[in-house]
């Protein structure tokens, strides 16, 4: 019985720590996404690289899990003749599963993907800046949530486990 109680408390504690970790990583992933969009802007406007090459350049410059996203975009655009928007959407969905980004960041990225490669340089730059502005707003929200709920999630994991075990005793 005590072993089960300790395992239950350990499990709820791990869940609390995982929620806290995701809250802490979300602002970092949003900042990395903003950096990636800024690199994309530079590659499109100044280097005038085609999108697959720009994606490969970004993948080399940013950390995981976003580097995998851009590497996969590069591969999917070079291997198959799929349209950019469908490849972008499927990769964004995969990114949301492997990162701490929320659905709202995913929606921003999907909206940005609709315009990617569809306009001239000036219009493309405006769309990149718009996406970055939306990500700035999400970054503020993520920082607030991290500050408000980060420590609480850890504590609640332990306390919920203890509470349930005490109820069952």
C-alpha cells in the first residue's frame, strides 16, 4: 500500500514538473521562432535565396525543435512537388507536438504560411513583421503564465498526490 502511495505521489509530482517545464520552455520557443522569422526575412530580402535554401540556412542557425521544423520544410520542398502551404501546415502541426508552443502560436504560423512565397519582397516583409508582432503578444502572455503558474504547477503536483493518498488512507 505504501509503495503504491509513493508511486502515486511520484507520478503526480512528475506531472507537475512537466507542466512547469512546458510553461518555462514556451517563452524560449517563441523567442526562437521570432529569431527564425527574422533570419527568414534577411535570407529572402538580402540574400534572395529560394525558400528551400532559406529554410536550410535557418535550420543550421537555430536550436531544436525549430531546426527540425525548418529542416523538414527544406526536405519536403526539395523532394516532392507539394504546395508550400500544405507542407507548412503539416510541419506546423508536428512542431506543436514536439515543442512547448501553444495552439495560438500554431495559428499564427499557419496564417503566415498562407502568405509565404505568395507576394513580392515588400509584401513578404510586411507579413513577416506582422507575424513577429503577433508572436510578441504571445510572448508577453507566455511570460505572464510562466511567472504566475510555473512554481504553482510543481507544488500542485506534489500536493494533489498527497491529498489523494490521504483521502484513500
